[in-house]
C-alpha cells in the first residue's frame, strides 16, 4: 500500500500519546479509529483533543469537523478491520504490547502495516509475535504530538517535529517508506533509526533524566535544575517538567528496562522510586517533582543559581560517544535527532561551546565518586566536538 491510499488509521490506546496522535491524523484529513478498553479514557481523550484544537491557529470554526473524523470505540476488531494503517500507543510494558500485537496481527487485514509508538522497547521482539514481521515498524513520537492539556506552550508542537522510524531486523522497505511518508503527511520529520534500547533520542534523554534525579539527591531542587535546562542548555522544557508530564511511573519503567538491557548505570535514582511508591506520578496525579494544585510550575531564570549544567551535559555527551563507538548511530544522526526534539540549538553544537576539556574535566571529577562517569575512549581522543559530526 502507498501512502496516498491510506484513508483510515487505527490508533490503539487513547492515553496521553494515543489521543495526541489521533488528533494529529484527524487534523490532516484522515479518518481515525481511536481504540481503548475504557469508555472513560475515550471520553477524556475527546475532551483533551477538543481543548487542544482550540489552541491551534487556523482551526477556528473547524473543531467539530476535525473531531468528527475521530471515531472512539471499544471494539478492537471492528476498528482494525477498517484500518489502512495501525499505530499502537498502549502502556510501555513489553508483555502487554506483545499480547496486543498478537491480537492486532489476527484482526488487521493481511497487508496492513502495524506500528508502535514505543519509546524504548524492542520493536524486533514485537515483530516476532506476528505473522507479518516485515510489516512491523516503530513510529516513536519524541514527545506529546499535540498541545498538552494545560501545560506545554502552543509552539511546543512545532519545536518537537521528530518521529523516529525504527527499522527492525525484519522490516521491509515498503513498510518503512510508508511509515516515513505518513509522518511527513501529518507534518512530522521522520528519522530512521536502528532498533536498539531507547533508540537514539530517548537513550540520551534517559541519561539526562537519571543525572537530574541524582542531582536532586545531591541537594539541588527541581526548579534550579530545570532553569539550568531552559537557560543553560537552551531546552524548550525543563527535564522535570517533561518527566512530570510523561509520568514518573512510565519514567521508572523505562529506566528499569534500560538497566536490564544496557547496564546498572541506568538504575533509577532512589528519589524517583520513593516518589512513585508514594503515588506522586506527576501532572496526572497532581504532584510529582512539582505540585500542580495551583497550576503548572513557572520556572524562571532567577531560579538558576549554583547548579552547573555540565553536571547534566557531560554524561549525555559521554553517552553519545559510547553510542558512536557501539555503532548505534553516527554523530550527525545524533545531532539531527536531538536538534529536532529536545535540544533545538544542537546537542554537539552546544557541547562545542563548553569545550572538550571542560566536558572531560567534569566527567573526571564525577568519576572520582563513581567509575561509571569515566570518559569513553572516543571522548578521551577528541580535540573538538565538531569532528563528531563526521563520526
């Protein structure tokens, strides 16, 4: 099937990511089957989509028309039976997704591509559960694809245009090209990545989140760390604002998966575990790293006092160097993925401003307390970060 033949898309899972993806397809003229197990979740999804549409320039007077293209349903079989393309956006748990892919494989027409919005799990493993592994791909939206309810600024959608299109060991070129073209048709920028844990963007974002959590344990507060992200690293959103938005339960599950697949340095910080155990899951429960009882937090430049942004950036750069050494991605791809997502000024470009010596020095300082911060062999050899753009 070619992209121009796709008329109806099934989005399986109507949570934060799923309903945003449904909205995006409907905005661009597609009929959307939005599937979930609970009517309450579907009702809330439609409410949030309606609110989001009112924030988007150019949709005035068209909200009902766009909402009319979204067909909420509890019937997975009926929805998939009509679909030309299927995108799964269920909870980030491998067992649940494997079972869902078995069902989707049985219910969707034989030639239809099945995609997953998983942020870190093995898409190859999901493909193995189906009879059509060559038609299974990843379509990972790096963040909420629409205006987050009461939180993200309207321009946030524009700032994060990236979708990682994940190539499994089985994926056929036809399925990959279809996924890429559909992403372009809904206004996104597809970037093909290999199927490795957390792909490209989230492996480095996970490192940022872990280091920020450890900095909290060192005595810094969320406001100061987020201010350093916004005004020191030029990010569109602070890391704790982002984690609270995603959900701390999701963040800890991703971290545990990466600890299992990549090593113990991805172990979740105790501060994060304690918050999840107490039921503080972020914006959805009214409290996470921030208290939302009075609305979303306002992080100001003056909140940034003594925190050194290199405490976050240096381990991220070290992670990027390891990814290059492992053959996960080259420097140019890493720069492009992060530049199209949460570091629009350019990740390696920003590191170059700090300089190789300062980055190495910060890692060596941190390594005195924990050997996991030892600079990678590639980083020890570097004279400039600009050379990584050819790595």
